C-alpha cells in the first residue's frame, strides 16, 4: 500500500470525481442492536414482563448505543470518499484525523464482494480490493462498506479492467454445485462439536441475562429423568440424538455457505468463486498469484468418498482470512475434487489433469515414521486414560479396573490402525512443474506446489527423530499457509528432494557435498 498527502495525490492524478458510499450503510451498522434487544426480549419473556433494575439499565445502554452508533455511522458515511484515478484506487476517510490511502491499480490482484443478510435485505455489498502486498496483517487491502450491488459490480469490473484483468463472462465454468453433494455435509467432526458449541453459547447468554438454565422446569425434568434411566440405553440414544441434530445443522450450514456455488474462469488470468445463500461471497484469484492447490480429505469425509479443495494463493490477507477465502470447492465427490484441484494447481486452461493428485508417484517415508506415530499414540492416548481408570478403580470400585482393561485394549487397536494409516499417507515427490507433499490421517492433505514458488527450505529434527534418521522438511512460499511440511522424511532423502524440487536454493550449502547425501542439520565440519 502507498499513501501520499492529499495535495500530492491531487497533483499527480487527473481530476476524478470523488464518490460516496450508499447512505443505507448507516442502517447496516445498527444491525448489532438485534442481539441486545433479543436478550432483553428473552428477559421480559422469562420474567413475565416484570423487568428489574438491571433490565432497565440494559435498555438505557441500548438506547445510548443506538445514538452513538447512529452518529458514528453518519459521520463515517459523510467523511468517506473513494475514487479511481489513472493509476490508483484511493480512499479518503476521517473527521478530525484525515487519512488518504491509495493502492496502485497494477497491484490489485483480487476484488471480492460479500453481503450478509442485512446488507442483502438493503441491496448493499461490501467490496474488498486486495493487492500483491496483502500479508499477515492484510493492511494493504481497501474495503468499502457498503455499495449498492450494481455499483459494486461496476467498480469491480473497472478495477480489474484497469489492473489488466478484465472481467469477461461466458468463459469456461470449472465446477457448479450439485444438490447430491449435501450427503457429504454430515461427514465432519462438527456434527457433535457444533451442537455442544451452540448449547454452550445459549447457556452463557441465558446466564448473562439472569436466567439460570438448570432451574427451567423442562431442563430440570430432563436431567432428572436421564439420571433415573438405564445409562447403557439412554447414553447411546442421547449420542444418536445429538448426531441427528448435528447432521441437520451441518446440512443447513452447507446450504448457506455453498448455495449457488460456481467456480469459473472470468478470463485467462482470473478464477472466481461465487457462493452463499444468506451471506453471498465472491472471491477472485489472479492466476499469476496461484501457487498450487491442496486436496484435503478429512477422515470421515474420506471414508465417505469425498474431499475438498483449497487454493494456495497470495494476496488473501492474514491466516484467518486465508482459511476463509481459499476454499474453492465444498465437500464433494473425490473425482470432482481431483479435477478441480488439478485445474487450480496448473497455470492455464487445459493443463489440469486429475492424475496430478490421483495416485501420484510419491516416495514413501521410512518405517521409523510409523513407529514414531505408534509411540506417540501410546503415550498420549493409551497410557493417560488407562492410568486414570486404574487409579480410580483401586480407590473406588473394581468395576473401573475392568473398564481400564477394556479401554486399553480398544485404544491400542485404534492407535495401531491410525498410526498405520498416518504412515501410509506420508509421501513426497516431484512431477513436472510441481512438488507434491502428502501427510495426515484425521485430515489427509495432498499439496501440489509450483516448484518456482518455493522461496526457502527449512530442515527440522529433534534428538529422537535424529536418532531415528528422520527429518521434517518445510517448503516456504509467499502464499497460503506460508510453509508446507513433509514430516518425518528419511534424513538422506531431505536434501536431494529439496535440491530437485527447487534447484539453486541449497547450492551454497552443498559445497563439498555435491550429491546432497549429508545430514542437512549436521555441523559443516562433520560433512564429508
């Protein structure tokens, strides 16, 4: 991002009219009042309309907040102006402290449009223009809240056209949503975690407004009946009910996030993802900023034959923003994910081939990596639970001793199966213009990175991995998660793999070791 004093900007740019935001943006800022007003309504309902002093104080605070937010929104709308000059996108804000921000048009790499339900109801959209310098802070992006939908579309087209990425419709569509994909929505661990998260939030909100949930008649009776029933029957039924509710919630969330999903090439240089039911999203990726793709297969989704795809791209902001904006395919059939991942990873139309991710020629990692995962599972999963149940059985009841034995047997089998799967998932290789890294069992990720995108290599080990002859290799890239790990690789394979994948980076460290067979972490004096 570049910034210049107002007089300098006016002197170097041709006279261009400043534009203002839509005045309805003030109403958007007031949408936060829905939560406190809803809490006040619940309080009135729980107390049968008898509001105490605390409730009246809350109502007064809401009224004061309404006045402050309205005034602030009006001032912000009044003092916010933007314009596009011959070579820059400028944003002027501030009342007492004036601020002018500008980004060169040639550095604009993506223009995203987002609208949550309140904005959609008012016909508004948030526009965010990202640049090549979007880093961990995302400070180089300019955001306009909020424009009308036609104005946002025109401004987006204008920015991309002047940046050299004109938006032309009618180009190939890479993928669209299929209603049959909804069957993949429940194949996530959040079918349980999401239910407990919602219950915890409701419990906390009720507590904040003075309602004690455990004293509500329905809740108290339910707990009493649950405790007096046969636990061997009620516990599985309760888990089944939670899974059913969680699955329904997962389907609803899937539909809200990916309704009208469409992945398309707007031109030869830009990919665009459009999706959303209540909150609409439009994210653009300039192909020159794409560094690869990640085929992600979480355990349950993998067992169901599905996968998701994320783009490895620069200019998507911080890690949190990157996680939200980089996904280019929802949970879908694996064949569709293979096709989309290959199309995203390759530089141009027609270059993608599912074989890039489907059974790639990966070099397996040594058996020591499997032993390492087995030992970690035993230490962190089997021993603590077994020890805790054994101690409680010795102190309280012998029944828990049998539980400890059953837990140990079940946990050992589970650890052995997962360790074997995790070891089989490990692999690395080089093919064409890409290097490939695969790892993980709860979420098996296959990463294809452009070889010319690798900026640096890091080699990491510990006393235990060094003794086992293992090294973790990390490829650093200026995109995505910044670095992608190939864990527990054979130490002798680390340097040759890095030297082949990105030639030239390690040359100065291989003096006296042209074959790259030495341990990369050993002191120089120990190398042959």
